[in-house]
C-alpha cells in the first residue's frame, strides 16, 4: 500500500518555536511514516494556494529534521535550554509588589521567526504538482490510501478533488467540533470554516479517526444534524511524547518556588478569566507568599479581558508568569515541579496537557467535562468549571508544602499509563489497512 500523507501544516512549522497540539499530532505521523519509514511506501503531500503536490521523501525528511531541531527535540535535558532556565528564574524570583501585570517571556522575535522560512525548499514546491501526477501514474495499479491529520485546507473541498479522480480511499483525523458547537469560543468565521471542513470529510472520507469518544459524539452529532453521511469512525486517543515520562524528567532542573501551571492557547474556552479570578482569592489568602501561576501558550483570539489582567493587574500581576514557545523538554520539566496542572477548560476535543501531566506523576485539577473524565480515568481531581470556591480550596490545599491532598493525587497520577505516539500511529494504520477489505 502506498500512503499519500498530507503534511501541509507541518511544512510551515519553521515559523513557530514550539509545537501546538495539532502540530504534535501531524509530526508524530511524519516521524513514524517519513523519518522512520515504519509502514512502507509513503508520499508526502502538501496543498498550497496554487496547487496540490508531492514533496520527495528525502526533501521532507530533511525539512522534518530542521523542525525537530527548531523544537529543541534534540536536547537531552532542560538545563540545555537557556529560555527554560530564564523561565525557572522568573518563577523563583520573589513577587514584586510594585509590578504591574504578569511577567511575560517570549523565545524569539518575529524577525527571527521569519528568517527560519528561508530554510524551506521553495524550489521543490514549484515541482510538487508534477511529482504528484507522476506518483499517481506510477501507483495506479496498486493499493493507495490518503491520510490527513490536521484540518488544514479541509474547508476548501476543491483541493481534494484529485482523490476522487484517482480513486484513492481517504481517512481524516478530526480533533473536535468546537467551532460549530461553540462558536462563541472561537474567532469570527471559525464556525463556517469548520462546517466546510466537516462537510468535506463527510463527502470524501471513508474513515474518520477521532481523538476521543467525546469528539466522536460531537462530530457524528453535527454531521447527522446536517443530513450528511457519517463515515466509519475510530476513536484513537492521542499519544504522549517520550519527554513526558518519569524516567526522562527524573533529573530535570525544576523551579524551587511553589507554582501551578496552565497550558493552552489563551482563548475564551480555556476559562482563564475564571482561573484568574480564583487566583485573586489565592493572593488574598496568602499575600506575598502566594504561589506563581504559570500560563504556557500563545495568545489567541477574543481574549481582551484576559490580556487586560495579564498586562495591567496590580493585585495578581506579581504572581503571574506568561510564557510562549516553550520546548517539550522545558514543558516536561515545568510540569514535573508544579504543585499541579490546572485545566479549567469549558470544552476540549482531547487535552494533551492533562495526559502529559499525569504521565509524569503531577497532580491534575481539571474541569469536570466529558473528555477530562474519559482521559483522566479517575486519576485527576475534577471540579465544576465555575465552582470558584472548590477550585480555590483545592489549590490552597495542594499548594501547601506538606499537603496530604497533593500526595494522594500524585499517587493516583503515578499509576497513569498513557498511549504513546507509536501505539497511536499503529492503531490508525491498522484502521487504514481495513479500507482495502
């Protein structure tokens, strides 16, 4: 079987200093299928504004290694990352009562980010349509499959017309139905784009891979509400990377001061206004000795109220640290030393940070929503997403130097066994193989 693997999203990732959740997913397939060549013949496919084409495996492999280096996946200890060490110092620094707003750290400037695009093989892009046509002719008499894991370009169905013309059976990984189910949490236009993505999948896909049972329910429900066919669906939980293990974080240089971590794009559905209000209660109770709250993630959309607090608050600003572009190695070290991961989201498709924190034995306090119940498997403390008093008391208790509650939930987390990326990819590939039957 020849697999046409869509890597459109990952092909632009040199613009970023650290991966998003969807970046991690697409990279996992690229690593297994292109870098390691674990599943036979593969042809990387990209879609540009002008055309869809293929990139030679050797060229894509070289590009993936640059991305890997840019994400600092070649390091063996967080101490080798000066940016992480500056974050560690910021957490350990005493709260400055004269500080307005939180401490914000960014790894790279826009100029540095743009400079990285010079490494992308633009000449190969020009030849990509021709290589795709050639490969389609060469493989016309053999089994062929197409797999797409990132949502990228799915709102433009014409870009996928070649699949039907070439009689290639297709599978798509869908991460959530949030934009169509909760448009109030997303940027303007997101609901319409996601509607078109799901329609493309309903019309062209023979298999949908989803990251959780919660996503399966949401996606199938929306498709049925529109009168579309629902392709066969497989639930395959996302993998936890090798950095997030007790063995890899054993000697990690963690901050010595108490702190909590919240990971994710700064956007409304993450429920950060609620969490910041809870932190006011923490500071009111503990004063200058209040632990730091570290927010890990880029700034998203519709977040003006959150940004006002992060940049202008005198009350809790000295106890806030905001960081973007943190490497996986830095994030694993940060989670390892945290009193707990806080995940108050109102809705999620999966929730990699919850799985990653549990994988290294860090207590998790998360919102009591369906996907957190599914992922955490009774190993996280789940509280109502607007239960301010409950969150405040839990944070104060777990934040104590000698906390029985933290010991209890750390013990529960230590028994957590997440799916690895190798297992995730293997399950998806097994499902793809059945499309030939």
